[in-house]
């Protein structure tokens, strides 16, 4: 195969030879960039499920190149060139010759850019600063230092040791932690500190850097890089470091640096200084001699970074949302709203969690017997450290009468009870409440689910979705439904009180996610008009049960699209 | 407020069901006549084994007529084994009961016995079948018919009712669609009563209109489920005119033919004149034009004016464009409806 690859590359005009290296023969391609003779050695054999790598032989004479990490291989210096990022590639593993050729071209193209454009090369070195930093970290210290730091300013913070015996989870990491009162009191961070089973390991000093220099190539160069960075700090910062923080004496310091790289993006990285005797933070060559420096991986664990990195939206943190009904649909909605970064959820439901709920609810089995809202509030705060979900054991109308509806930015109702939902709408009309409301429900047998968004000052309200499409009067069932009314759709395994609508967790999750998306769009200000949305599933289970479906079901082709909610016959919206 | 809502109000005004208050007296008379018929037939040795309602009330297409009588269409069934060979013999029993009760104009017609109530706007038609297994035969013959014309004629009255009431061919919201058909039948029957003189109107048989509308029905329900009787009526009338019900006879003259879909498969308009066919054809075309005009009209008030022109004063025209009545909340007429909603 090697010979075929070589012949192919020669045929494509590359200058190829073979050399003996390491375990066997390797192809070497020679090319010239900016008068520099470059040798690239192919190091992988087929089959190829990712781009095969080419190592740059003896790269040091080219200076520091972005996307090239230098290692020693079979007694020679080689530079591993990273050409994969940022694209996601689909590799033609059935045509290895083409894959090798494409990989080679990409390697040469990247090196050309690095060598011929020093500014771009420097900017890329800064962009990949943290990746380079990780390369000089001790491979055994794979658990990053967690840093609950909100602002990139000079400051000192406590560092907590991992909890003894913990192998996984937040408690198994070293943690830089200030007093963050926005964290849930039952988040792992707070709990482990409150329980007093984390000891303080030492101090962290946070140092913002104005001018970042590329990360050192080797861990041996860490001292030099540190001193250069400290000496490059503005005098004001150095003075403050010496005067304010130089008074302490410690055997270990965690120095957390932060700097902007390119495009205003901020990076954080850390190193640990360990000494034998308690000393002040070393800031000079002389004082550094007694300290051992170690680069550390770091993971910023503040609300801004954690929420955004997880796809959440910071602007939603302050929104107040009530979720009424935390059954299979409502719990999913509450979960997704919390995941979106909404901290202030009020969960409202009088029901207890039952064994019957287990297979279509997000709560774990140890909550059986507990109020669903209490359990969900705890579960959300345990998963989302900045959630402060509250709970109430009210029914919908009890909640309406005991709370100020206008205090909420949004009310989401997922109780699957059209009578109570219409009653609540009438209550809002009677009390002139202006709060926006989402009603969400699903139908049995996997035929689909629905949600309406009722914005008080926009045309279209919940009652529009109840207008009888035949007569134009206020109806009793939603005109969005896919199952015809007045059929036996409940199943019963043990008679009265044990009836249930047949649907699976996939249906409730899909409905919940759909409603949550609508809620998020509204809260972000992207959805300004009242609307309705449905998803449509297959009819096979309904057909097997002899359930009749509506004209809307058979003609519906707008799953997950936001459609206007207003109905011309709605007595509320059209007058 | 939509024109559909106006159609529904119109429909509520004109519809007549057997359980309606307006039909209460007719229903009571029907019941008491039936009791007497049962006794009379039993005494004569032909016990009634089954009885059912025929006509528009059985098909849920009955309407109130501004002037004409309420109809009773009653079928009584006797066992074929005990039935006399001469069908007129049992029809005489019916005549006897009706005469005894003081009906006027009681007479035996070819397919039925008919009479008018003395002091009420009530017209009664009673038909007699004999039944063997599930097969029905209609008692045909008049008092003065000769033996050849006194026959038990194979007939499928229940299948005819089933045909009109059948919604199995509709996919999705079948009940909604069959209700729309029935409303169209009522609209067109009222249109007939408004647009034809009494003599011709009588000959534009309801069953003929019903069969045409049912068989050429074009439902109009938007993908979102919104119902439009106006569009449905327009499309259905157009489909009727494009079908082969109207047979060209000579220049601008037509004969109308509508066959029963069940035994005896006769042409409902077999004995109708060319004048009846021509008038029906022309008036249906005129209706189609008006319906198109209404559909193209943006103003609800103007739409209603056009429709009032077709259906008469029972079709309301709002005083203003923005109907003040619409401000009153219209609630569902159902107390409770079962739903499939859950969470």
C-alpha cells in the first residue's frame, strides 16, 4: 500500500522518497516554502478514518509555528501539524490514495500560511494559546482546576481541595471559589463547602494580562515564560501584586492568568507554584529559584461561562417563569428552561410522584412519594448550579388566586386539562392580567402534541384555539387537536382512578421541548406574536385502537412551525 | 365574525329534527297513530314487526317550511309470511285508521297512504313493507289499481337512509364532514322553497336534491380545520352541474335524472317534466354565480346580502359591517365534550 501511495503522490507531482524511521519505512515528501526546504513524513498507514498526519521533520529552524507541536520521534525532532480543526470531515475511507493526497495538500497549505504570513501565525498562536498550554500540562493532572471567577481583575481567592475519596463530580476537583451568592444553596460547590468537608488548600491569585505571549513550547520553558509575563505586567499591577498580595506566606500558589486572545475572546489558564517553605508569591528570577512550576488545565466555572458553553442564554437568567403542572410534559419544560439559563422558575403542582410516573418522567425513582414540585426543584438545582427553582403545591386556580400573575414574565401551563386552562384564561381576562401564557398538551397514541403562546397585547389567545371551527362559537376542545373529540381515549388497567392516556416518554419529551423552545423564543424577544405550534406523529397506534383522527391531522404538514393563533371568530381577539 | 357563523345561525333557524320543539305535536300524533296502526294490523292478522322513520327526519335533513305543513314519514313493516298477497289490503287498514281519526284528504297513493291533519299543519305519509329475512318489499298499488299494479316491490329503504348518513368515505373529521353535507342539503332545500313556485318546487323532490348533494359533496375544511359551508356549497353545486344529472333535450332544455343508489334503482325524477329539469338547471347555475360573487366579496355585510338573496330572510344580514351581535359571546351548545388532551 505504501508503494501505491508513493506512486500516486509522485503522479500528482509531489517529490516523494522513503526513509527508515521507527517501526519501518515511511514516505517523506519534500517541498519548498519561502525558500525553506520542508520535509513532511507520513506517519499513518491505511485504513484512514480521519486525515492521516504528516510530521514536519526538524521544524525548529522555522521558528514557532501555529498549529505545530514539537515532539521527538525515533530520535528526530518532529512537528505534529494539526489540520483537522475546525471542520468536521467525512473521510472517503474507500479511497485511501485520495485521502492521503488531500491531507498532504492541507498540511502544505497550512504551513505556507504560517511561514509566509507572520502576523496570521502570531494571531493563531494566541488563538490556540490554551491548547498549547494543555500540551505542557502534566498528563496525569487531567482534572482541571475549577475556577468560579466572575471578573478578570487582579484578586485573590481561596482554593479548596477535592473531597476525600471523591473520584467523580465537582467535588473531585480543586476549586477556586469566591463567595458567589447566586449559586444554588444545594449545588455541589455550596454543599461541599457548607458540609465543611473541603479544606482550603491555599490561595489563588488571579492576574489579568494585557499583552499575551504565545504559550511555551515545553514545560522546561515555563519559568522563563512566567518571569517574562510577570515582568511585562504594567507597573501598577506589579506594585499591587507586591504590596497587597506579597505579604502572605504560602507553600503553594495557584496563579490564574487571563488575557484576551483574538477577536476579543478571553482565555484563562493556570499554573501552580510549589515551594518547600512558606514564602511570598515569587515575582523575580531570584525568588523563583526555590519554586516548582507546573502548568494546570483550568475550567472556568462561573455562571457566564458555564451557561453559555452549555448553550444557555445569559439574558434569561433574570426572567421569572411559572410552570404549572410538572408531569411528564411540564417537568421536561422546566428542565429545558433551566438548561436555557432561566434561574427563577416557580414550579406549581399538587401531585405526588408515583411509581406509575417513572417511565415517562425525568425524576429519579428515589423521589417516589414526594411532591413532584419539591423533587423537581431539588433535581434542577442539583443539575444546574445557578438554578433557584421554587415550588408550590397549588392547583392552577389556587395559584392564580394566591399569586400576582403580572410578576411573571411568562406562565407555562402543562396540565392537560382544557376546562381549567380555559377557566384560567377567563380569570386573566377578568383581572386584566397582562402576563404571557403558553399552554402545552399532548394527545395519546403518539399522534402529536401542541402549544399555544398567548401574548396579551397581541392578536391571538388561548380561546382562539378553542373556537369551534364549524360554528365559530367558543368550543370545549382545542381546534388544534389531532384526535376527534368524544371518544374513549383513556386506558384503564384497574378501573376508576387508574385511567391514563396512552403515550410514551418520547411523546411527552417532544411536546415539552417544543413548548420550551417557544418559551425561550418569547423570553428572548424573538417571538412577538401570539402563535401556535404542533408536532405530528404517526397514526398507526391510534388506528390499531380504532381512534378517529381529525381533518387537521391528515392535512397537517407544518410540524414545529409557528403558525398564527388568531381566529376570526374569537370573541376576545376580534373585538 | 365569519360568514360561516352566519351560515350556522341560518342553519339553526331552518333545521327541523324529530326531537325539536316545533315538531312536538307532529311527533305526538305520529306516536298515537302508530299505536292505533299496531292494534289495527294485529287485529287483522298482520302484526307490525318493525317500524321506522323515513324521509328527511331519518336523514337529518329536515327543514321548517315557512308555509307548508310538517311531514310525518312513517314506515311500518309486517312479516312476509303473514302478509296478504294484495298489498292494497293492508293499505286499506291504514286508510281506515286515518279516516277514523278525522284526517282530511286521506287517500291511498301508489307507494303510500297519505293524509292531512284537520286542525294542524301536518301532512302524513305512511308506507308499508313486508319483510323476509333482511329483504323489504314495498306495498304498491292504489284502490283502483288492477291486479298487475298491486305488487310487493323490492325496496331498500334502510339502505337508502344509510347511504345518505354514511360518512365512512371521509378521511379525518368524518362527523364534521357528514354534518356539512346535511347542512348543504338543508340550505338547498330552503333555496328551492324560496326560488321555485309552489307547483314546480313540489316536483324538485328533496330526495333528488339530497342524493345529488351527498354524491357530489365537496367538503371545505381548511388544513387547519376551519369549516366553510359557502365554499363547500359552491364547489358541490359546481360538481352537480358538471356531473351527468342534467340531460340535454333540446336548445337550453334539460331533463333531470337522479337514480336511487339502492333497490329499485329508479330515477327519482322519472316522471318529471322538462320544465322542472330546465328550471332546476338554470337556477342552480344562477346560484353558482351568486355563490362565486359572495366568495369574492370582502365585506361580510355584502356577502350576507347576496346569500339572503338566495336563501331568504332567515339568512341574517348584519346591520353594520362589524356585527354588534358578535360582541356577545357565543358558547358551545354542548355541556361536556370528551377530549384527548393530556400532559
